C-alpha cells in the first residue's frame, strides 16, 4: 500500500497515511480534530523503476500511473499541477478566511451556520443533491413565447 497525503477540512493539518487503493480511503478522520480529511494529490506514491511494477492507481486522478512522465502528462491534460506537501500546507495556512456573518450573534448560531454550510457544500460536492441547472441564453431564445 502506498502512502497518501490527506488534508483536514477543519484545522487544515496535513498528514500521510498508508491506505489501500479504494474509493473509501479517500476520506479519513483528522488525527488532530477528528473532522473529515480528504486525500489529496501531493506527490507520487513510491515511484521507482521496476520491471515487475505495473503502476499505482491514483484515486484523485482516477488512473493508474506507471511513470513520472505519464503522471505529468495526465496532470497537464487536466490542468493540474503537482505541489510538494510543504508548499500545499503553506498555501492552505495563508488562504484567506471568510469573516463570520454579523447576523450570527451567539457561538451556538455560528456553529450551526458553519455545520449547515459545510453539510450543504459536501452534499453538492459528493453529488448527494441535484443542483438545479441554470438557464442559458439558448433556453430562453428557444422557448416558445408566452401565450403561444
Ligand atoms: Zn483537523
């Protein structure tokens, strides 16, 4: 099993974990705050030339990677860039944090707001809810006129 990198959604800590190549391994509890942490692509897990080695399945990329050149080509194709763990952590720490909305007066209200926002975002991200399709200009132009 390769070492994969994870980042916590809540406290932003990054950590490595030995996990099998399974979709369920993409999320683990954070060792610091126990909130969900997601697998991230930071570097190749154990890239070594080996004639008997057929590659590593990367769940983030959804592909089996068999060389550094193959990995670079896949990343470029998808508009992604590889980032060392230290750089990833630095950027996560420096990322701007949204201020708490002023209408939330108590800690209880702020906690409830954060939990609802996080649940909503996760539902959208993991496809648990259907996001309504926005109307485009074509939808409006092709629609028959009202009363026709
Ligand atoms: Zn955490």
